[in-house]
């Protein structure tokens, strides 16, 4: 068994997952649009634009993130949760954090803590909350 985060976006799902893939050096996300659905299923999704993302998958190493655009009236974004991204080095943690912070809002700037040589929190420009740190406290 495993838990996979499923993120909802207000019309920016494709842009967000494409940005994350580039930032993390991952393959392009797999994207299925509402227009790709069988007509009978599509009829149950009134109000969704044909080009809206029905489901997207981003995979890289052990990471898997699923996402879609929100239905009209549904809330996108995150409340009470963050994605934690543990990277292999301080330099990589700072690079990824800076990318996520561009156009976003830093909660806690990247800094050394008692548990890791680099940790910070940020809400990116797509409204997703991230905690970025260095895996296993490795400083290299």
C-alpha cells in the first residue's frame, strides 16, 4: 500500500505539473483532458472545459503526484497539508526551493536547523505548499 497526493488546481494543472517536472528533472507529466473522456462519462462532468485536465500524473524516482483542474465551485489549493520534498544535497535543496519560491510566498526561508542542514517552507505560485529539506541530514 502507498499514499499518493492528489492535487487540485484552478485551471493551472498542466502548467503546474509541467513546471514541477522541469524543476525536478522529471519526464513530462502524463495528461488526460476532459475532452479525452468517453462521451457518457463526459456528460456527468458538466461545466468542465474540454481542455481542462481531468487527470495528470507526474512520476520521478519514488515520487508520484496525481492532479487535475477543479470543477466549478470546488475549492483548489491546500489547507492543512504540505508536500515534503527531501533532496540529496544542500545545493539541490536551495535550487529547488528557489524555483518553488519564484512567484510564490516563502513561509520559512531555507536555513540550517538542528535536524538538517537545510529546511524551508514555501507556497508556490500555483498555491501548493511545500516543505523542502535535505535527505538524512547530508550536507554535501
